[in-house]
C-alpha cells in the first residue's frame, strides 16, 4: 500500500490528521478520542447521538472503547512518515529536495549523504539526527553548542559556561550521560504509571459496563412497565365491556317488561274508551225509556269500577302505573368494585411479587421489654418485664423481635406504621443473628440491616455491620415500606409520604433467608405496627 493510501486509512475524518488515541463507535468507525468526544458534547440535548461518518443514531451516548491495534499502527507511522507535500528534513546544500541524514549544530545546516562525506570532522562540528530547528541547541550567551548538563542547576550549558562563575565548581556531565540517567528515572516512573493507567482504564471499562447494565435494567423496566399498563388497559377494557353488556342487558329486560305493560294499558285504554263512548251515547239520548232499559246491570260494575279508579287515581296523583323493577345499580357497582380490586391485586402481584400480607411477629424472639399485641401485628416498648418463657431464639440485650415468616428468595414488601415519639428501628436480619451482647442489635453486625429514627434529632439513619450512615431526611410520615429483592440483593426503605420518598437502599449478596426485624426502646410511647 502506498504511503498516501496508508495515511488516508490512518487519518481521523474529523481533524484529518493521524489518529491520536483512536476509539471506535458501535457502527465500526474510528475517530480520535478528543475529536469524537467534542462532537458528542455538541450533540447533548438533541435527543440522540450520531456517528460523524455514517450518521448512525444512538439513543444514549455510546461507549468509546480504545482501538489498540489502530493506535499502535498510527504511533509507528507518525515518526517516519512526513506530512503531505514534504520529504522530511531536506539537505541545506542541495538544489532539489534531498532528505538529510544528519544536521550539524555548529554550521546550523542539514546534510545529505553526499555533503556529509565532505563535511568537516573537527570536534566543534557536532552532528545530530536531522532537525529543522537549531534554536535552543546553542548557548544564548556564548553562542556555542550545548554539550554539557549542570546537575546542580539542571541546565544545559556549553564549554564556556562550565568555567563561568555561574556554574564554576558544579558537577557537570555530558548531555548523553545526563540523558541516559534521566531516561532511567523516567523508566522507573513509567513502570509506576503504566499499571496505574491500566487500572484506570479497567476502572473506566467497569464503569462503562455498569452504565451498560444500568441501561439494560432501565430498558427491562421500561418494557415491564409498558407491558403492565398494556395489561391494565386490556383488563379495564374487558371490565368496561362486561359492565356495559350488563347494563345493556338490564335495559333490554326493563324495556321488554315496560313494553308488555304499555301494551296491557293500551288494551285497557281502548276498552275504557269504548265504554266511555257508550255511556256518552246514553247520556245524550232524549228518550228516558231507552236509557233506563239499556243493560244497566252489565255496566254497573264498570261504572262502579270507574268511580273506584277515579278515587284511587286522585290518591296516587291521577295516574295508576303498575310497579316494575329498576336497573340493578348496586350489582353494577359491586361488579365494578370487584373487578377493579381484582385488577389492583394483579398489579401488586406483578410489581412486588409475593406479598407479605400475613407477616406477624414471632413472640419467641421478642425481648422481655417488647409488648406484642394479641394479633402479633404490633410491638411497643414496655417499662415492665413481660416475663416471656425462656427461648434460645429470644433477644436478651436489645428490645427487638423478628417476624415468624422468612424470605429465602423472590420479591417482597411490607409496610409498618411507627410511633410519632420514641425510638424505633426496622429492617431485616438473618436467623443466625446473635441474641445477646451489643452486637445483636439490628445493623450492629454483618447479619442485619436497619433503618433507625431516634428522638434526639428526629432524623433517619441506617446501619449495617456497625457502620452508621446519617440521612438528610426529616420524617414527614409515619408509614414506612420495606422492599426486598432477594436475588438482586437489594433492601430498600420508602417513606409513604406524598409523594413517596426513597430513604435508602442496602445492596448485598444475601446468603440466608431474611426475617423482618423490629426494635423499640427508651420510651413507653415507642411502638410500631405491621400494616401489611
């Protein structure tokens, strides 16, 4: 491959120069780390990031792994390959550009092989690798070549500087000797810096992996929440159809009943109309004999009935309507509430997994200063000894207790209502937690995790393995939710305020089943109750 073609392959399409610390985007295109980093910075807030080469879009800022192979090739290419249009350092004495092989610091000239053979070989003519700049290679005072290094002043000097007052009596070395010594020191520094750089790079890779994992978790949660709401909408639509169908069916049944009654009343109305016309005809007859001889007996009951109906009509507002049933609104409401409750229960199951609704205190673990309620849902601090029977599971140092139920796997949550005054702590513990001694407290060991609130400053704090962490939150609600994801190794605490506030999350690799843990002390007003 020609040098120009190789340069094209090793050039960044942003700065058009040889790669410096090349990195690769997921689409496969390479750029200088600084160049593509500046492009990504400029794309912040656009909603996506784009490859400058192929315009491939990324929803999140892509990782920039180093392309070591390409970087090594570029590093080897740069020192030997001249910039386009140049032939390296040219010979000073040639008419056409001929590469120089040496430069003379005394003559301040560069020499090709031909002119080097005819160049003076005297000591004052110091030859070096080809260079285009002679500034700084001669003493600014004596205008002689810098050949020595003053160790005490850390300065490069010429032969005349050596005998000057400024450097007289100082330890002086040849530049080559001083350079080798400095290289040795730099090599030692390099030995220390290289592992540090590698560790830094590994740390960056770990953070990038963590960011990728976070993105995967977020994508999974997004998919889960989307599916959850899609399911909720489907269940709501099905419940709506069921309710509307029930309402429609009841409406049809009511309409059919009313239609039949209307038809009966229409028949009765026609019969009454016929009788009214007949009576009107009798009333309009002038012949008394005809009126009196008309079938009176056959109409008497009708006349009497008309009178009774008239009396009842006046009592009931003039209209007598047969009693019929109405829409069963109660049944519709009950179906609605039952359906919504079922949907809500299903949603909770999908969010939290198995629910700890039957969580109760294990009275065999309760300290003698812990008063447990009859339903084993409440624990309060007792100023008197409860005289519980002896049990190897009972706490004998701190006023605390565990739940009877344990959680060996899965996702769970439970909610606790706490007292406004007094001291309390809640959390989780292994069944192997110590029962006596100062290390048996919740969070005072590596087998338990606890959230505390004391009555000194009324602020939250958390503790694990005897290490306290004070939280900035001031309690604003008396209900706390504890959320456990056993496989993920997460134990979280939330204050059920408005809005819900996250207090703290412990992360660990759980090795035993976890029991809910409760502690009250120091004040008869200290209590807590398991809500669910």
